[in-house]
């Protein structure tokens, strides 16, 4: 399986050589991500961390991995607009991959703190499945609800 591609570099090291604590927010939809960023902002502020907004662009198998069906500029502008609303330092990272869960498992550092926004339904949602998969991979996941 091909490695996921990322448009932005890894988070920088701070003065003592340690990586700064990061709260990862997974882009799901504009409204859900806005709520996830709000929740992550509270967590990041309390922990002295920053936020990384991760947008995974799935690329179907017939296409080359470098050619997603949605133009990267559009995704980047959309994520940057959301990140600018955050009161906490927020990086935007666009990742290309064949499968969203597998891509996130590869780009997240071990035991990451991840915030995912989604709507609450009585049936299992894609966001709940993603949260379960990331928890099974050893990450700490906060699933935040978006009100209709």
C-alpha cells in the first residue's frame, strides 16, 4: 500500500528538542469541524498545546495518489478559513490516501489526542466508526456532537 502524502511538514521542535503537544482535529464537515475546533481549543488552551487540523483527501484506486478528485487548493482554503477562527495556534495539514482511517493511523503520532466532530444519530455514523478505529489503534479520541 502506498504511503499517504502530506502537503505540510511535521510540527517543529521547541527549544528543548521535544515536540510540542498537539491536539489533532479531523476534518469531517464544515459545521462538525468548527465545533471540534472549538472543543479542541479549550483542550489545547488548558494543556498549552497547539491544534493540527487534519484533512484526509481520499483518492480512489484508479487515480494516481497525487491526483485527488477534489482540488487541493479548495480543501486547503476551506481548512485555513476554519483554522483562522481558532483562538489557539492551528496548523493545517492536507493528507492524501486511499483510506481515511489508514491514512490517519500513519500520520498521527502514537497515542495522539484526537477530536472528531459529528452529528449524533441512533445508527452508527462514519465519525463514530473513525473514532472507534483510532481508539483501537491506541489514540485518545474525543467525539464531539454538532447540534442540528
